[in-house]
């Protein structure tokens, strides 16, 4: 009995690799946050230094970034209303804010869509259709950001030439672009390739059977139905040309709002006048939009919440020539607007996902019972026939 209890205690205290990774991620994220708050030219120094900063322009930058969440909500609304006409815009806003919050606090933004799907399931939106909407929205966003990046390379390559001087900086840029391209192509194939989707479902089915998951037959049946719905919904969403044009136009506006934020930080620090007086290059809004498109896809290589570390490094790499000695302070202001500020704004919406584990388990039990009844009904009909 004592040996058995010791064995149980050992199992209880066993730490998984995922837990270790999450602990490391948490420690690094907290370290970076504290560093940028208390270090020299950090957040504390930023708010102490009132001279030379045009504060209302920082507020404008904050509003501009927050408008991108509103536009994202409109895109979600357009997609979901195609099958659920009674959906309210407020519901779409909740879905978008939940996505923003959980994407910001999880590694590589992996928590956003699952929590959005859970919230949609509470709104009685099919998981398959909801997955298709979120996937198509992601693909459109990736296509638009990539288009901006390619246009920036062609039109403003001179702005990025300094980033290609060293091997590691060049690898950072090239790898970031290739990863973004690969992810977009992968999601595009999964969205429309029935063969690949069937293989993916088959792989998941084998894993469920091998692990001897409880109610595996019901879960596999549900999985097949949802993937069928996912494929059909993807095709349906892209068949309406008016909707496609509307979505691409809205996402283009959304991306422009995100990319323009550093320019408002630039203006708030009165850098155009300072640059002109000291012989430094004076940046335009177009320059900053092009540069920020590069910052976005290169920083996505870092698998930490909010791409912490990578975002700051990419900002310093591309904007150092415009901000000079004030680059670190500019990073603090930009990150507060685009990351920490967005967390503070959307954290109240996490309330709508409260108790998601218990409710998900309960819904799975109900679905399982329903599927058993359907199987019995079909058996009876077959025997009568």
C-alpha cells in the first residue's frame, strides 16, 4: 500500500514537457515586460518625461490600432451572417475581442481561434462553419499582409538594404517571409483540398483509436461531420464575389491601420523636426507602412506571446535610423499601444469563455447520447426493412 501511494505521488508531481515550455514562456514574457517597464528609457521614464512628447498623438495611435479590432469584428460579422442572419454585431465584436486577447497571451497566438470557436459554439454556431470562417479570415489577412510586404520590397527596397548586411539579420528577414508564405499556402490547401483533409481526418482517427479515447466512435463521427461542414463552408464563403471583395477591402483597411501606428509614435516624439535639424532621414507615412509590413512578418518567427523579443528586435532593426537614440522609448510606446494596451482593452471579454472546460465536457456528453440514440434508431429501421 505504501509503495502504491508513493507511485501515485510520483505521478502527481510529474511535469510534462508542455508545462516546462509554458513556464519558460511565462518567465521570458514577464522578464521582457519588467525590463521595458523599469529599465532606462522604459515605460516609467516615458511617463515621467513630458517635455518633447506630443501625448495626444500617442492617443491617436492607440485609437487607430483599436479601430482595427472594430474592422476585424465587421469581417467576422460579414462571414458569420452568411449562415446566421440573426447574429448581432455585438456578438461578432465579442468573438473578435476574445480572439485578440487569447492570441496575445498564448505562444504563437495559438489560443485565439480555439477560444473563438468555443464562444461561437455557445452562440449555437456550428464548429465546422465557425472554423471555416476563422480560417478564411486568417487566409485573407495573410494574403493582404503578404501583398503589402511584396509591394514594400519592390517600391522601397532601399529602406531594407541595411537589414541585409549581416548573415543573421538576412536570415531573420528571409526566414520570416518564407514561414509566412508556407503557413498561408498550408491553410489554403487544407481549406480546399478534400484529399488532404481526408488524410488529416484519417490521421486524427488513428490517434483516437490508438489512444483508446472514451466514446471514440462518436468523436470520430462528429469529426467527420465537422470537417465535411468545414470544406463545404469554405467553398460557399468564397463563391460570393461581392462578399470576397468586401472582406478583402475591409482587411486591407485593417492592415493599414495596424501598419500606420509606428508613424503616430514617430510624430508624437516630434522626430520629423529633430531628424531635419540633425541631418537624419525624415520618414513619411508610406515609408513607415512599408517598414512595418516587414516588422510584422519577421517578428512572427518568435513563438512567445505577442512575439515578445522578436517584435522589439525587428522594430529596432528597421526603425533605428529614424528614431536614433530614442529607439528604445519608441519601442515602449509602440508595444504599449499594439500589445499591452490591446490586452487591457480585451481582457474583460475573456469573461465570456468562463467555465469553457466544464461546458465543453457537458456538451460532448449530450452529443454522445444523441448519437447513440440515432444509431439505435437506424438499427431499428434497418431490421424493419
